């Protein structure tokens, strides 16, 4: 069985949001990559949640939801020092957030790899096309020079006065 990360008991006011308006709540305990929150309304398991605690914004996924709270696992390590800063949350809980939605799940690794392959193929095609255009231009210039030399000599001979 996987051993749990050590928890630190705290009681910090927080705001959460997922699929709707902000919800007031409290952070009850914190670990390096997770936190337990309590609120009147809790997110369903598997939901991505944005949590504001003081000046820190945490993006996490609900791993479990129970009657006493909800366990959230964050993508990145939680900064304990910033978590303890007692700055007031930004604006009222009902304020509309206009920034990017950091709760959106990341695309699967296979999708990212496929996107990278597609971009690499486009770059490779454009590089090959550029080289082909340069080669065609160089060959055309050489053919022009080769064909124009004898024609210039013939023109000069015909234009010479007798």
C-alpha cells in the first residue's frame, strides 16, 4: 500500500470553484501535493477545482468526497509559506473570474505526442519545399546562363556590320 504524505493540520479560509460560482470553505489539512477542504458544497470525485487560499491559487483534482470534506490532489507542490500568508482573498466570493481556467484537464500524453508529430511533419515538409525551390532556382539560373551565352554570340555576329 502506498504510504501517505505527512499532513499538517491547519484551519484556513478558502474559496473553491468548479463548474460554477465560487464556494466558501476551509482548508483543514495540507500535505506536499494535497489538501483537505470542508464546505457546504463539495465537488464530485474527479472534478478539477481551483482553490484560493490567501494569496495562493491551487489547481487540484477531487480524489474523494465525504460528509466531512473533500480530498484534493494538486498538480504541483503546495508552497506552505505562501499558503500561510494571511492576505485577504481577491474580491467577493460571487465575483466573476475573467482569467484563464486553470482547472481544465491537460490533454492526454498520447494527444500531446500526436500534436508534436503533426507539427514536426509540417516543419519537415516546409523545409523540404524550401530546399526544392532553392534548387529549382539555382538550376534555372544555370540553364539560363548556359543557353544565353551561345545565343549572345550569334546575336552579336548577326548584328555586326559587313
